[in-house]
C-alpha cells in the first residue's frame, strides 16, 4: 500500500487574533461579590477581560483565522486542513472547523474540532505539524476560539473573575527543517473533577486552589521535557508562553524554568483566561508589540481541564507581522 510523503518539517508562517470589543474591568465584576478590583488583582493578576456579548465563536474564529492568513501572505484557497481547538461550544453540534474553513475561503478543506480544553491549542498545533510532515496536509489553519462566558455562572466568584472570550490562530506550512518541536503531552483523568461542567448543572465548576497546586507542581516538568525533546535548554528561549490561566500560575511556571532572558507572556492581565485561545492570543501580542524578535524560540505550555497538558518549543515566524 502506498504511503503519502510530506515535508521534512513544519513551521508557523504567521499568527492572527480577534479580541471582542467589550472590556470588562475587575471592579465591575468584583462589585457583585462585595470585593474590589484590587482584591481580584492580588489573587489573579487580572485587571480586565474581554466579553464577546453578541459575537459568536464562529465569528471570532473566522476573524482570527483570516488575520493569520493575511499576516502569513497565504490565500484561504491554499488551506487544506482546518483544526479548531475549543471547549466552549454552546450546543452539542460539532463542525466549527468546517464553518471556519468556509469563512476564510478554504473551499473543500478538511476540518475538525478538537477539545483538550486549555491545552487545546498545543494539541492542535502538534497534529497540524504532524499532518504536514506526514503529507496528509500542506497548509493547516489552527485556531483556538472560546466563548467561555457562555459557561460561567455569574453568581460564582471563582470563575466570574477569571474567564474571558477571544480567538487566536496560526498558519502551519511545510518547511525544510522542523520549526515546531516534538510535543510532550498527556492527561490525568483521576483529577478531572477539578474543572468540570457537571451534568444537569450547565455551568462551570472549578476547585481553584487544587488546580493552582497541580499547575504549579506538575506542569513545569512537562515544559522541561519539551525543551529536551527539541534539543534546546531553557536559557536559549526567547519567550515563555504558558496558558494564561492567571498571572500567579504564569509567573510561578516561568520562575521554575531558569530562562532569565526569556520574555514571559502576561496577556492574562487584560484578556483574562481564554482557555484554548490564550496561547495564540498571547503569541500574537508578543510579535505585534515587538516584545520578542522574529525567528526567536518560544516555549508553549498548555494545561487545564481533563486534566490535559501539552508543551512544545516553536520557532516564531521569521518576518515581522503585517501591521
């Protein structure tokens, strides 16, 4: 039986993002619970988050994907696979990836939705790179899109102050050498109840302190293994981009990696926790604002409900994004 042959490696050609227009400050939410904005900031590092209001996941995903294609100088017709990472579907219907493919002009492209919660973008990026190297795709649009506010209980302090909405995307294409390192991934279903949407409840429930302990103790060894698999040491990193769970977790992970010269993504401060969208949103900002040089090495670390986790080292696009 014949086997398809792909490219020697895969690379990220460009990123794109969409941030909803409604900015919700911590004071507005804290007031509902008799707290202050300072109280929220001290515990989460979050000053504001974006709420989608009337925007759908589809609209945000299409906007981010179109922007990523534009910045990559790739026409939608060149995309032959779309992978959308998301955990905030408002109905059991799948097929968001097919809608995104249609929306960006990727006529006839394969598409599927992937749910690994907050680790979803790293999972999707890994399968995109593998598809390109295996020859089953030549150009992949990877999108993380979330409308987390659909699943947040407005009466629950722990989740109301954390989550926001948005979408980020990356274009993965063939390369002569690997610019997307091997993924180190896994899960711990024995603790899945720490972040859950219980049947019959219909809103998210999260055991915040337990999640914090898990994230700050179990995740950084995964990140170190991803560096080892990629053949780099943390001190070679130009950027560290963890899932933007909250600022305390982000900074705790960064401290344990011994990469003093690396820029640490802190998009969570004014974007909130956007689950599968948080890593591409943070990457897009780092590049757009010039905080990290084109072609630099970035360590991506996704972790969250499931409990699922994944990490990989990537080389950032070698040219500056289109303004």
